[in-house]
């Protein structure tokens, strides 16, 4: 069981996907209010999104049509949708990260 800190989360994510040219500090999980009302109500870098969930004792997991992976913060514009990382892969990374940091992660 490792101590949880933002730098360790960043390092693990970088080790897992950085080799594909992905800068983990420039990948954002963004969410909108509703598909009709595309007001962005959540935006975090991948690193911070993972860190905050883990800090709360939760497995980093993101789903739904109102969530997406983007290359810019606070947008849901399709031109900024991140093409190198899908939500399924993000969730797999979250499950792996939970095994490292959470004592009794239910995965």
C-alpha cells in the first residue's frame, strides 16, 4: 500500500500512458449538465480527477454521456475531444490505481 500524493498519481499515470505522447496534465475529464444544456459543470485534469477520487477512498471511475475526455478544460466541444484515450481505458487505469492506493478497493 503506497502513500497517496498528487506527484505519485502523476508519475504512475505518466508511466502508463506517457509513452504514447500523452501529457497527463493536459488531459481533462469534463462533464456537462445535460446533453441539451451543454454547460460544463466539472473539469479536472486526469491527474487531479484521479487524486481527488482516491483521496475520498473511491475508485476513479467515470461514465455517462455527459462525461468526456478532452484536450482543453471547461469545454464539451467535439473538436477538443481527446482522441488518444477513451473513458474505458481511463476507468481501467482508475481500477489499477485503486489497487495501489486503496486498502480495500472493490474493483
